[in-house]
């Protein structure tokens, strides 16, 4: 099945055209600076043809039309007309408490998605415009929504997702733990379970470490807990996000600086984390090289994140009543062998027999980083959220 996977961010739109039967990506591309000016880069992976152009994109509906023109171009496109695209799968950042699995787009689903606007104010409008753009360009082509929150909200127990605020308040304003990066955690936990011989009875901690980072406890293939919360600001230190802090710091900052609620939210999302602590960069590579040169604040930023990752692994091991595997994924998890080594250096007592030499290698496929016989295994597993979206879309459309 030809499935177009669309990932609409606040000012960008990434896409991949999958042939799910052959299991290949036929084309991919990125629209950037939507709402500012606009730029597209499209690659036909079958012919190698690349198309790059600066072109006005007032909003995501316009960007979708430009993507469709690229996909159907006689010169660098992949299909003669859009009728050859049998389904569209959209990545959706927040499904609130309404969606705990992927769904077919219907008028009722769009009504519920509208209710998620407040929970992801930057992303939800982009998703809605992306869906509307596809509906206009491909009327009748089924569309599926795959939610970043669904893997978590489907199975997290009530005592894990409920915050100890007033119960009625939380109900009224939909305040609870939702988590994020669920599609990535689902993919790598699934791949890890295959390597362990099946999900039943397994206790896995998945560490999605990128510019945004989250850690999940996955027991029997189901999420028990995850480090992100009501929003993706919670959890461990990230590129520019602070992660968990004492909530009383927020009104304290506001009183001291005069920041408004929006400003303090923006501050904690954009100015903190590696960037704020190190004063060097939000990029882990820059922070690591500054630390190597003796920059104390850069070293501190790394020490904080290593400690926090270990703390989550420890907490989740207790929560699950044991640990079979730790998975590292995303930009840092897949590439930063120094970070993996530092995290695993504290886990020997749990039964991790880490293979430092193997950890130094570069791998494009799932790789075990522990020695044979290690009681707890450590894996590096490259994430593939787009494949999950394509597969969910195919399954839902095939069942129509
Ligand atoms: P992501 O958000 O998944 O794209 O991950 C971005 C983060 O991954 C940044 O902090 C990068 O510094 C980090 N990263 C990407 N490639 C490497 C690499 N080769 N070595 C170390 N860190 C990397």
C-alpha cells in the first residue's frame, strides 16, 4: 500500500511516502518556515532526484498542496496522480484523554481533535491544517491519526497518571500525565521485545534521548510510567527544557523577574536544559566537547542528565519489580556512546555487564551493547516513528 506519512510541526511539515508492501520509503521531504516565507526539499529515493525551492507557504494547507505537487511532478515525483496514494497517516502530538489508539479521520474525530488544541497549542492547529489540506487535495483518500500520547495513555494506571492536585480540578481541566514520544517508545519497546523473545513477562526501560528526551517503563509490552507529563516539559534535563523542577520555582521566577505565564513557560522550554546550565549550546555534542576542554558548566549539564537518567532507570526498575533490558534511542541514545557508557556505569549492581568496546561502534541496526550472559541487556535501537505510522495506517485502512 502507498501510504503518505505526514508530520506537521509548528512551522514545518515532514513527509515520507511508504510502499508498505515492499517495506520501502519511496520519497521523503521537508517544508520549513511555514507562515514565515517557505522552503521545500523533496527527494525521490527511487531515482535520487532532489528538488529544492524557496516558495511561499502561508500555512500548512498551502504546504500540503506544495508537497502534493512535488509528489506528482513528472520530473522528480513518485506517482502520476494522487489517486495512487491509498492512505495518509498523520503524526499527532497530543491526543489528550480522547485517543488511546490510532483512528480513522471522521467528522467526530476532528471534533475531538479540536478539543486537544489547548493541550498542544503550537502543534494541533498545524495538524488540523495538514489534515484539511490532504482532504482538499485527495478527497476520498482515507486518513489516519497516530498519537504521540496514545502508547502511554492506553495503559498507564490511574495512580501513575493522576497528579496529587485537587481531583475535581484535574477532571475539569484535563490535567494529568499524558507523556510524549509514545510512537518512538512503542517502536523500540516492540523491537526490544522481539530480541528478548516476546513481550510477555518483560520489563524494559526505553530511553528516548534527543533534543527532547523521555524515559518509559514498559512492562509486558505496556507503558507503566513515563517521564514526560502533562506536557513535554517534564522529566529529565533536555536540550533547552528544564525537565522536573520544584513547581514553587515557577511563581518565584515570575515574582522576581516580572515574567508573564507565557514568558516563564517559554523560558523553561527554550532557555534551560543543556543550554541554560552550560551556557554553551543545546546540542549535546557541543556540550560534550566544551566539557572535554574543562568547561565546568558544560560538565555539570552532562552530570545532571546522566544522574537523572540513572534515577529514572532505578525508579522504574522498582516500579516494574525488575529489569530485563534498557534501550537507548534517538539522536543522543543512538549516537552518543559516551553518554551510554556513563549511564550504564552505574547499573552493574542491577546485573548490567556492559561491553564498552562494542558500545564504541556505530550501528544502523538494533545492537546489543552488553556482554553475552548479561542478566540485564542494553540495546541501541534506531527509532522509526514513520514506519509505525505507516503500518497503523495500513492496518486501519485494510480493515475498512
Ligand atoms: P534528535 O532530537 O533525536 O534529533 O537528537 C538531537 C540530539 O542528538 C542533539 O543533542 C545532538 O547533539 C545529538 N546527536 C546527534 N548526533 C550525534 C552524534 N553523532 N554524537 C552525539 N550526539 C549526537
